[in-house]
C-alpha cells in the first residue's frame, strides 16, 4: 500500500470524523497555493493527496476495506518474520551442535592418543557429518524459501482480486445517477433528514445512498445516489413536502440509452472533473466555505413524522416511457 491516508493527514487509526475534518482543514490551510508561491507544484500535490485521504476515511466502506487490507499485510509480514527467525535459530543450533561434537571429539582424541589410522577415520567421519548437516540445512532452507514464495504469490493474487473488485465497484458507483438537492431553512422544524429525503425521492427509483451536508448559515445540501442502471428521471422536479422548498439538479444524469443523452452525461461529467481540478485555485475564503459545506454533519429533523403522514409524499415511480 503506497498510499496511506492516515499518514497523509497525520492521524491514528482510531480517529473519528471530527479528527479527520480538523486534520484536513489544517493541511489545506498549510498547503494552499497562496501560501506557497515558491512551490506551487508541491502545494497542489499536497492538496490532491489531502482530498483523496479525507474522501477515503469519510467513506466507511472504503475505510474498512483499507484497514482490513493493512491488517492482513501486517499479520503476513509478522508471520514471515517469525518464520525467518525460527529458521535462523534452528540453523544456528545445528551449527553449534556440530562445533560442540567436533570439540568433544578433539578432546577425546587427545586424551586417548589414537593412532594415525584412527585419526584419519575420525576426520573422514567428521567430514561426512559436516556434509550431512550442510545438506540438511540447505534442504530446510530451500523448503522454507519455496513456502515463503508460495505465500507471497498467494498474497499477490488475493490483492489483485481485491483491487479488481474495488475498481469495478468504483466504476459502477461513478456511473450511478446522482442528484444534488439544495434548500434553505428558517428554523429547525423545516429541515430535512435522511429519512425524509428517502421518502421524497424513493418513488423515482431505488436509492443506494443519501449524503447530507450542512453549509453556512441556513443552507443545506443533500446528494441522492440512485442505483446504477435505474431511470429516476423526474426526481429533479421534486420541491419537497411539509418543509422548506427544494431545488434539485443532476450531477450525474441517468443513462437513457440514447447517444444524445449519453453525450450530455459525458459533458456534465467533464465539467464536474474540471470543477474538482480547479479546487486548488480557490482563495482562502472560498476554499474554507466549500470545505465546510462538504464536510459538515447533518442535524436531525423535527418534522419527519409529519412528512411520513403527508399523502403528497406517496408518489408513484417515474414512468420510464
């Protein structure tokens, strides 16, 4: 794992969302291009790394997948280190035993003063034993090496499968329809929570995720992510029920199958990518406003029960035809 979001944001693995947001803000303010005119390229790189790190850590599924992969790698490295140490200790013991036996033989030979023929025989025996021990040590070392190589190959194969799965999931999620919903509130009773958003927008299509964001003053924003392959057209016309009036626009439009619609979706995606690339060029005030608007946590709604009873919310699915 060459990219570690915890190292980028200088955080521990048990950090919470508040810690992540605080670290991200500090890093952004520190590496803003306006404060680093002599090294703009490095500042932009730090901005990109910080954005990538905060996006990963605030996504519970991606963070869990990253933490599990890191834990598996650490466990594998520890196990391999223990095996290497065990193998080294065993070879050292064999060598020490050989030296001890040779020393005992020399002492015994000196005490009994054996004949030249006996000495030659003993030397041949010692040479033979050394050769046997060397062969055993080489065989054990080769067996350990093959076992380690097999484990490494298996780990590489498993990691490739995980990366392939993650890439497919990422591509599918990128093409899923995404609707941006904005509204202003005069008091807390007019606010919307996740349940209210699902009640209002579920009739148009199957919802995968609802992300609520709180901006400055009384501004609120939500991102409705529909299932990939659905056709939730009409959701952009929703104006709300029982609370503040909603304003909706597509960030990722639903796929209709027509080339004209696909071209419009492609153009919309390119504009969004260009908007992300221009993030580093914002002023300090604009950057701070956008950062808090994207990271703030939503507040609970107080009119959810009224919305559940509102007959206007019982809408039918948008007709694909």
